[in-house]
C-alpha cells in the first residue's frame, strides 16, 4: 500500500514539474500582411536569441535546440516567407530575394520589440542575418554561426558552379536544375551526406521540408531564392567589413563534413573576427540533427563566460 501511494506521489510530482517547466509557444506575427509563423520560449528577461533557419528547412530544424536553451534564454525562431508555416496571402507584396527576406525579418523583430539579441544563423540564415547585422549592428549582442557561409573559400566547387549557373534566373534549364535540388532526393542529400550516423537521423526533418515544398507558392519562392543566391556572394565584402568593424562576440559550430559549405568557410571567419570561438563537429550541413545537445552546451558556456552577454540591456 505504501509503495503504491509513494508511486502515485512521485507521479504527481513529475506532472507538476512538467506543468511548471517552460513551454514552447507557436504564434503568428502579421508583418505588413505576411503571416510569419514563429516558435517562442523562455523568459523575455533572459538574453534573447533569434534562430534563423536554413534551406530548405524552417524553424522546425530548431525543435530540439529550443527546449535545450529555453531555461536560460529567451528564444524566437521564425519561418521565412516561403518556408514552414508562414504564408504570403494573394495580393500581399513580397520580393522573393534575400534582400526581401532580410526586410521581412527586420520588420518581424521590430514588431516583436526586440532591440538587443543574439543571432543563430544556419545556411540561408547567414545571408538573412548578416544583412540585418550589417544594417543594424546595434541590435546584435552576439553571433552563433552554424554552417552559414560568408566567404568564397567556404563554397564547395559544386555549389560555386551551381550559383553561377542559376544566376541567369529561372528558365527551362535552370528550373530543371532547381527541381533536382528541391526533390526528395535532393533534400535528403543535404541531410545525410556528411552525417556520421545517417541511419540515426530522424526522417521527420526532411519529410517536413519535403511537405513544405509541395506548396506551389513556397516552391516558387525557393526557386527565386536559389536564382538570387549570387547576390549573397556579392555581399561578402560588406559582411566582412561589418565583422571587422563591429567584432561581435562570435561562436562558430560547424559540421566539418558539410558537402555544401566546407570547413574552410568556418576557418575564414577567424581572419575578420579576432576573438571568435570555433568548434568543428563530426557532422554535416544539418549538424543539429546529430549534435543539438553539444551545440546547446556550447552556446550556454559561451554566454556564461561573457557576463556582458548575460546581463545585456535590452
């Protein structure tokens, strides 16, 4: 009888712990008619980290990182127009370029009332986030860079060739090439190639992305972004200038087996950001799929070692 009551008591305590634990909220922010879906968790009094996702993913890629950070941080992870659950209704103006994405994300953080925050950027998140940081350096408390490229030497030879090929815009030839990238096989290639244990990757990740690409509006936006990727390479000097002048506290966590953005791209940041901290992971492009716990621990210790980041005035 006593053991039964004790078991019931422990179960009740566990339930209370779960109820008391921080929760993730799923919200919509209207940005000039565009419906931006985002995930938010943690106490707004804590340091804020805005998580900017990659291609062809969405805030879903941060599903494991957010719970690992939300006890010590205020975390916000939006979906871009054309990704995840965000929507661009018919008739609402949106320019499907990286400048366009950065403009929408800039208005998003303004709508959220954010004036000081760290940026976590992966893949497409780099071009979006670095545009924001270069335009508003006063907003950025720190950078966490994960397989987000800003240097020509970080582009694999295949990616460099693809960027040049697609820069002419959308035509029958480039559309065929883009369709291969956006196919289930193309999406899974980005997840599995370079992963140390591909058979342990959760297929929910690429299945979620593939489902989003079935939406004609989303697919068209992604094609336009691929065609516009050359604009990011053209922006590299401006971003390097921002890095050198602002010297943001920077943590680099990089899947060293990434077939798209190679290890040289991670090392290149050290030229311009003098006190950047670099950790190479035995993983691929989507390193969070294998190393979310290590990355969360790296972020937590990086901030803990820098009291100015923990006590940042918002």
